[in-house]
């Protein structure tokens, strides 16, 4: 190949424009290289459509007429002969374009109007397929295409194929970047949505936990109301009785019928009644006092030193009515001399949850012997609290599950399934302790809680 042509080819091949992915620049470079190398006036790049029924001009530069054309179309139906030559996928070398069998169809409509004498069409190949041609045309005079020129034009066509690959790569890359960006924003949106629903779930759970606490508090309130009712009822009866006795004394006195013996008998009666009133009102006051403490403890976090057994007795007195309603006999074995420094409400909650579950879950309807035994023992530096019932027990495969939040076998009866999970959390996170459940079907349940006597988390010297 002629040196000058080789130089041009080398320059184009080395030019970064070809691999840049900018097809417009690459087209111009290739067309101008052909115009220079072949010494022609007119070069166009044409692409064949998918159906091979037309070719479309991408860019045509005519330096003779000083024009540039984009988007011109030639159809197979108009130039069937030319298209059948294209179908062979070979270079069309038409030095005498007007008479060449491949190009003579163009004579009147194309060659003569533009004064084109010779044509050289080199196929553009891309991924092994011919996808178009580069058409070099000589204006004004016949040009005999030399072998060098034909090879040169063919090589530039191949370089156009390379430019097209770079362009496609660029498009894919951009699509990929867009997709990546979309994906990132999608992930961000999804993460956001997940975070929102997680926090909704958390707050719903918090609400449920709160409502479970309130429900157990409600049970305590009901218990206290019931307990307080009895002494106040007795006090009211006593007061009425006392009033009657005083009235009778007044009447006897005003009628001068009051004997000394009657007087001392009535006074002694009144004294006894007053004592009864006093004792019962004191009991009511105690109960209310206890409850106030329990309720405050259960909702608050104030910690202080207290006697565990005594606190258990107080809490249990509020739970007795519930146990009674369910015909459950309460037995206690509480070691008396254990002092704790902690928020006592934790223990009120623990006992309430265990007693409630015994009442609501442990016993089949027909079972009449119902026992709930609460014991408290000291073992070295630890304390063991046991709640044992003699009910239906928990099947082996459910032993772990019953501590899961929301697991309940009594949803239709209003169970939240949170009792034991709250219990578990209280024991594990507040008391640094652990829970064991011994249970066999029909052998009852025994919940064994152990925890250290001195809770470092509630160290007396650290503030609340
Ligand atoms: N003493 C018990 N005897 C038998 N089953 C029990 C006992 N305590 C708890 N369970 C079972 O554990 C489940 C979970 O209890 P809990 O977490 O307190 O939720 P809930 O009382 O709302 O059902 C209960 O639904 C019940 O099936
Ligand atoms: Mg429960």
C-alpha cells in the first residue's frame, strides 16, 4: 500500500477518537480520511436497516458542493439491483458508475444530478455482520479505483466498525451507571421503608407491652377492690350497729329506764363494735396502702431496700381474689429474711404474670384440685423463686416457644402472648438471672427463676 495511505490509516487507527465512543467525531474522522486518501470529493456512511429493505445515510460530506447531508434513505424497491449486489456483502467497485451493473440504477436520480462518475462501496462489518457501507464517490471525472485504494477504503470501514463497538460500549456503560444509580436509590428507598416499618413495629410492640403491664395492673386493682370491699362492708355494718345501740341508750335514758347493768352491757357492746370497725378500717387502709405501693412500684422505677417475702405477701394479697375466682389454692413457702435492693415493682410484675398464667392457662375446666405454690429460697449468694402449679403443663416442643413474644394459645380469649416474654426480659435484663421451666404434660408447670441477691446494676451508690 502506498506510504501516504498507510500513514493516514495508522493515524486513524491510533486516534483516540475511534475508541472514545463519540460516533459523530469518529464518522467525521473516517470520512475526511477517505476524502484525503482517495482524493475524492464525496464520501457517505450508510447503514442498512434490520429488514435490509433500505439504507439510511448517517453522514455524507460533499466537499465539491460544500454540503453535508444526514438522514437520506434509499429503498430496495427503488434500487433492487443495487441492493442485490449489497446482499453479496462484497465491495462494489464501480469506476464507471453510470454503466456498472451494480450502480447504473442511480444514474438519473442520483449520479447525474450530483455529477458523480465513480463509486466505491466498502462494507462496514460489526460483530461479524455487514451493517452498512461507506460510499466514496468521485465527482466530475472517472476514477479507476486502485487495489491500494480499495484496501485502504476497506480498512477504514473496519475502523468504523471498531468505532461503533466503542460507541455501544459507552451506551451500555451509561445504561449500567443509570441502572446502578437507580438501584442505589431503590435500595435507599427500600431501606427507608424497612426502617419505617421496623420502627412502627417497635412502637406497636412497645404499646402492647405497655398494655400487658396495664392489664396486669388492672388485675391487681380488681383484686384490691375486692379485698377492700370486705373490711369496709364489716365496718359499715358495725357502724350501723353502733348507731342503733346509742339510739337505744338515748331512749332508755330519756324514759328514765336505763339501769346500770344495761348501761355497762351496751357500752361494752359499743366498744367491741368500735374495735371491729377500727380493725376493719385499718385493714382496708393497709390494703390500699399496699396497693398504692405496688402500683407505684409497678409503674415506676424507684429502687429501695425491702424484704422480699413481705413484698410477696403484699402483692399476693392483691392477687388472691383472682386466684379465688379461678378456684386456685395459693400456698406460699417464703424464706423470711431476704432483703433486696431493687425496684420492687419487678417482683410484683413477675408474681402477677405467673399467677395470671396459672389461673388462665394451667387448668382444664374439669380439674378441681388446683394449687399454685410460690416459694422463695436462698442458695448462697443467689435467690431461687419457684412458681409451681399442678395443671396441664406445657408440651415439650412448646417449652421454648411460650417465652417468645406474641406466642399465646389464648388469642381469642384476649391473650397477648407477652406475659412470659416480659417475664423473661425482666429476669434476664433486670435481675441478671435465668429461668428454667420444668414441665411434663399433665404434670403441671414449675417456673424456676434464679438471680443474684445483690444486683450490681442497682448498686446503692449509683443514682436511679
Ligand atoms: N402455667 C401454665 N400452664 C400451661 N400453659 C402455660 C402456663 N403459663 C403459660 N402457658 C402457655 O404459655 C403461653 C404464653 O403465655 P404468656 O406469654 O403469658 O401469654 P398469654 O398469657 O397472653 O397467652 C400461654 O398462651 C400458654 O399456652
Ligand atoms: Mg399471660
